[in-house]
C-alpha cells in the first residue's frame, strides 16, 4: 500500500482514480517524517500508482482554520469541497488537472448560523452531476441533526446555501440524483426507518416521500449504481433492499449476517453499527470497513445477494484486508477502478 498518514479526519478520491485528498487532524507528533505526513489542518494530495495502488505525496496546502470535518472531490474533478465547524460553511478550491495540486480557496458560504456536528460523525453526499451537496451527520444519538443543502456551479466552483431539512442521518443519494435516503426515528422494532426524499432537480430542495421500518439499529447505507438496490448496516447484519421505479425501498433479506461490530456504548440510542459500506463504481463488489479489517463481497445485481470473495491470512471468510490494531476505526473507504 505504501505510506498513509494516521491522523486523517476525512479523505476523498478524485473520480478518475488518479489522486487522493486527505484532511489531517492532530499534531502528528508521532510522525517522524513531516514531509510525508503533512501538518495539522493541511489537505495533502497523494498520487495513486495505477498498477499497485500505492500512494505518494504530491503536495500539501493549509485550508482549514478550525477542525476539519470533511473533504470531497466534486464529480467534475475540477474542485475540492470541504466543511469545517462550527459554522457549517462549505468552501471550494480549484484542482490542477495535471498535478492534482490544490489552489487557493475560491468560494466560501455558510448556513447563516452556528451548528457543530459531533466530532468524527460528519457526513456528506454529492448529487451525481455535482450541482447539489448535502452535509449532515451519521451520529445516531437521540436528536436528529439537520441536513444542509448547497448548490455548486460546475464551471466556476461557486457555492450557494439552499436551506436545511430534517432528512435523517448517514444519508446517501441514488445514482440518478432523484432521491436521497436517510435514517430517521419512526415505528418498527428498532424505532428507526429508512426515509426517502425526492430531490428537486431545479433547486435541490428535499421532499419527504415515504418511510420503511428497520429491523435493528441502523448505520451506513449505500445505493447500488443500477439504482435498483440499497444496502444497509442494521444491527449486526447487512440488509438488502430493492428499489422500485419510484425509488421506494422494500426489504429483500439479510444478505450478510453477524458481520458488523456494534458500538461499545451501553445506551441503546447510541449502539449503532460501527462500519462503513462502499460499492465499486460498476456495482460488482461491496466492501464492509470494520475495526480491524475489510470484508469483501461479490454482488448479484439481479437478486441483491452477496457472496464472500476471499479470505485474508488469519482473517474470517470474506476478509480482503486486515490490520493488528482492532481498536482503530476510520469512517471512510475509497475504491479505485483499475485503469
């Protein structure tokens, strides 16, 4: 894999799979090579070797004035977007198309107030064309955090605040850009539902359009590139849902059981699954990032079923990567399609 810094608040791949951008947090006092680690509040650009996937530092730029929350590359690959607390402000910077290096901050816009997410639980989803960005939380406490909406100009990188909605946690936008799905309090065994929202293609506003009860405490979710399947971490399992023509989810079954580590909290309201789900761009493989390892599954796009794809040495069936420190957990995984 090559070197990767340990104190990373958020990271994002460019759509072309050539560069990775990592927002650093902490003073990196345990790193003996600051030329490789970078400094607190830096965003470091790494080049990705197309043959091996290894990372090499390209450049670093200090963009954060406060605690970094998230960074994400715009779908056009022309801009980097980021947020930093506590003013829920979104900023943009230009990306050099040749080197991947970041330029100066182009635009910054806030939500008109002060709102700070629980540290480490910031969440972002970008509508596929890049016109709308939604920022919120994956913190599954008692209160439902708002989802803030922003509009981006795909030519200039300019930003405009749209408003806020009660649209749930750990949300995701489907590949058509027509629907957003998030976790909300509701009826059912877990007291939680998957809430569906329609996205207005003209102004980015969200309109509630249905709720589906969940069997267990929810965590991350991801929508298949076909727009026909949704996978959800629920309790200790991964559930598969089928999406109809209107985007309404209906449960299929548990497609991977007993694979998710629960939060260590004794409070049921906070006992959410500790994992991140990610699909490759073709929708052939689903990965479950857990404390200590990554599980990989091949996806049957017709039925939604999952099949473990390999076993790492010393790991459980399906493990494709593992490390010795089982306490560590990062809420991000990036997949690069081979060139």
